[in-house]
């Protein structure tokens, strides 16, 4: 078997807030072509882990490598330009702009040319097609001209993903993309994630266990900031410690 | 092009023609007044770039204006004219450098702290001109000889003639407006709109938002400095009040009154504010009350802002909406 294509690697990541250790010595790898789910109760440190990986907050210790390059000291925008896309648990879009403009602005980050004040932004031959492709892929092809703020909840979650895709990332960090979605919307989102798996390394933080076990190639379980198990789904399901700490309450 | 954009373009053209023809019907007083208002309109446009387009509430815009104005006067020798082609760029450069310095530090803060830090830096500049020999105190300084607009010894424009200067300022206003309108449609302009709408998302998408905000702040300072140059040449006089927080505050009122988020709002706001002030200061109209013009002006502004949340420039859109009926109201959708 060839060595897996590791795109993002978090090594011994720790984040302390005063006396609280939100993320405690976590190591994990994301490889191209696989969905890596991170599960855990509320407050287990999942979102903080995403924030450490994406560079939104600095780690107290540990390092992050993106495509083999140490990016620990890089701020979030630099990591994003290097191919790290993320979505937020609380929908983070531009509600006043149209769906297309949301995606176009995200895609524009790949060719920013801020000094070219005389060039029209919407005439960019890179951003416009990329935005349209991303919106299509996320299932928003019919809503391009709608103000994003008027989308349904599910639509906004799709737009989050579309904006992420518009920046053409290699790594996707998705923070509860299924939160608040109905069964039909969940199915559609899982299909989308499955279709994205081939070209990307995906980290999925999610509470919906059925969905996680349907799509994940690997599952990491966090309790109180620390990893208690990280394995293929069947092994995690069978893990006694996980059952006691987390799944037990559902069984 | 939407119906709104089309009528907007027509309105803009009508306004430009009206301003161009205005001196034909106006006397000396009117020409002088509108020249001053147009200088303030340029200054208000510089602030609109920050507040209305980028979401940065700067409470120290007067400092860059004053530095531009003072530089013109301080660098002009007492008995001979200097070339405007040398003087204006240097004055704008000084304002720009101070904006770069203030922006670099103040943009590390947010919200109310940003407002206070920009105010503090502006007051610092104010006291430099107010209390050091450089600015020669409260009395200000006169500009004895206006800068020359000459190419190879040939005088192109005589800035000392009020009518000529009126058209110089009108041209400057039109150019500033056109420049900003084009800029706002560019990638840079859209990125600023993104920063205003959701900075977190912009960073997640890969924009170094600090650099964008600093660029906007510095550019805004440069435009304010340019307005300062025009002001100094117009009046031939500068005093520390040009840098005072009163002016920074009035500018904020102008752009809010005119309507944030629209460039024309800054221009309309500058005209509305100055004309309202003139009306309330008019003694034949208000008698003894004219001394308390601030009260009348303040109450009128409060009423206007309460009745027109999108400002005077938002009035056509508001009327169109009411005519259509209760169509869904989306902020900025037709801006």
C-alpha cells in the first residue's frame, strides 16, 4: 500500500484558557480521499481543535503542518491561501450579498489583485466561474441571485460549504455542517461530502452519529479536550472506553 | 442595469450639470459657499470610504484634513508663489504618512476602542498645531501668495480667482467621486465590503484583512489631505480648528445624514448639513434664536435620521419600495 497523502497534520496540539485545557495534546492526520470525523460531547474541544488547525487562535503548544510545511506560525488568512478551507458551526456568510457574490468574493481570495482599482471585480475570469461551479456543486445553482440572508437554514449551511469550495481548498474543516438540518437536507449534504472526498482531505465535526458512521473513514473521539480513541468506525464502535465515556449514553 | 442604477446615473449627471451652471446664477457669496461645501464633500467622501464602505468608524478624519491644509501654508514662502504641482503632492504625502501611522496602530483595536484611538491621535495632531511654535497657536496662519499652476512659465489657472477656483474644486470633487465609484467595484472595493459585512469570513477565505483595512485607512487619509489642500488654497488661512474633533464629528453627521453605504450620500450630506446650518444661523429668519443655531440644527438632524434610516440618498429607494408595496426589504440589495 502506498503511503497515504497526508495533507494536514496536527501534532501534540494543546490550548489552555487560563486553568482550563480545552485541547489537550491532540495529534491527528488528514489524508486526501478520506473523511475524518471528530466526535465528542459539547465542550469536548472539537471546535477549538478546528480553530487551532485553521489558525483562528494560536496553539499554546504543538505544531501544525499543511502539505508537509510547518504553518504553526502562519495566521489564518495565509493558511487559507495555502489550501485550508473551513466552515463554521454558526453560519458565517455575507447576508446582504447574493449567493453568487458570496461565492465570488470567496473565490476572489485566490486572485486578489487589490492594487488593480480600475478592474471590475465581477469581470474576473477566475473568480466568477469558480464561484458558479462552487454554488452548483453545493446545490445552490438555482439561487445564485438571491440575497444570502433570505435562504433557508439548510440553504445557508450549503452556502457555507459553497464558499469554502470556491476558494479551491485541499483540506476542508467542517464544523457541524448538518446542525439543524432535516432528513432530506442531511442526505443531500452527505452526498455532497461523499462526492468531495476524492479530491480533498476532510475533517468533519458532527453530532449526528448516524451520519458520522455512514460517511467517516476514520473517527476520533474527544473527551475533555483529549483524544480517547482514534480508529476506523467499527473499531471505535467496539471500543469499551468510548462506549463508557460517550456512546454509552446512547446505547 | 437596474432601474435604480439608471435613475441614479441620471440624477448624478443632473447634479453635475447643475453645479457647473450654478455660478451663472449665483453671486459671490453663493460661489464661495458652494466651493466650501464641495471641499467638505470631498472630505466626507474620504470618511464614507471608511465608515460606509469598510465599517470603520473613524473619529479623527479632521487631522488628515488639517495636516494637508497646514502643509500648504507652512511650505509656502511669504512673498512668492510655489508650484501647486510640487506643493499639493507633498501636502497629500504628509497626510498620507500620518494616516498610515495612525491606521497601523488604531486598526489593532476594534469598535468603540477604534473610535477612541482615532480621536486620540487626531487630538494629538491638534495640539501640535495649537500649542507648538510650528502651528503658531490659535490665531492660525495666513497664506499670502496662492500656489501657482504653471507649466513652463505659462499660468494655466489662476487659483486666486474665486470663479476659477470653483471649477477647480468641482473638477476635484467629480474626479474623487468617479475614482471611488470605480474603486468600489474593483476587487479591492468588494473586499472592503466583505470586511464590513463579515470580517471573520474574509479571513477564513484567505484575506489578510488588516492589510486591507490599513490600505483603506491610508487612502482615506490621502483624500482627506487633498481636501485640506483645497481648503487652504480657498481660504488662504488655516487655524487649529481644522483638526479639531468638532469637524470630525460634523463629518460623521454629514455622512449619516446623507446615508451610509452610498457615495452620493456623503456629497448630499455635506450639502444638507452646511445649508441647514446656514438656515439656522440666518438672523432675519430666526432672530435671537439664530445664536443657538446648534439646537435647531441638532433637532432637525435627529428628526431626519429617525425618519430616514438610510439617509437622504436612500430616499428614492425608500419611495420605490413603498410604491411597489411590501416587497421584501433587503439591506444593500440595490445599493
